[in-house]
C-alpha cells in the first residue's frame, strides 16, 4: 500500500509540477490546521459554557477507549493461545 501511495504521489507530482504540488499541499495542510484550531477553541468554549456536557463527552470517550483496549487484549490473548497450541 505504501509503495502504491508513493507511486501515485510521484505521478501526480510529475503531471502537475513540483512547485504547484508543494503549494497545493501547503494550502491543504494550512486549511486542515485552521479547522483543527477552530474545533479546539469551540470545545474549550463549550467546556466553560456547559461543563456537564463536557463531562458526559469525556466519560463516553473513556468508555470507548476502555472497550477498544478490551478488544485489543482479547485479540492478543486469543492469538497468543492459538499460537501456543499450534507449537505444542
């Protein structure tokens, strides 16, 4: 997959030109950063205006992270048990 991405990037850069490619990439990156900063400011403002909603959001996020860790550990232990049985 990484090779294909590099190949496509090289093809686009060759077709469009290095300078235009760099300018478009910089504009895209700047736009993405502005959106991220706007979201960050919005969340900080919401934390001040509605602390209960912020707490609910954090609790929900923590539960999602906990479930993800559980799934990961279940997968690893199942894979490890399978691998150990295959060796024996």
